[in-house]
């Protein structure tokens, strides 16, 4: 999927390589919250580099490639999460920023 040293933006889809829906249904929020903080309003503020959303009708996590330089362990954790759970990943190499 990726080579060591890649700094690509990518999207983790809530669909396994076999086409099954990934559970639990709030997985994208949970995964994104690992890099979130609480703002002054006591609401979750997602990182600008890791956000939950939808992609073509599937729950997804959008990962900005710049995270690799800022927090390489977090970036690698997200890549490993997708690999270990056999999730589909959309390479957004040419994407300058997260969008959904």
C-alpha cells in the first residue's frame, strides 16, 4: 500500500477489502478523536490533519499527509490501523488538503 517515507494524504474507508462494512458504526469518530482536543466550549475539536467524514457513501477518516512530518508515529499508527483491519484506502497523493 505505502512505502516507508511516504507523506501522502489518504482516506481510510469503513469498508474491508472483502467489501464488508467495518464496525462499530462510530469507528471514524473514535479513530479521529485519538488526535483531537477539547476546545474552550468543551466540544471535541478534531485535528486539522485527521478528520472523520463520509466518502462516496462510506464512513471515512481523512488523513492529511503533512501529519507525517509533524507526528510521524501518529501517521504510521493510522496507516497500520487501516492495514491491520484490512480496510480500503484511497490515496489522495495529489490532494493539497483534507476535504469531504
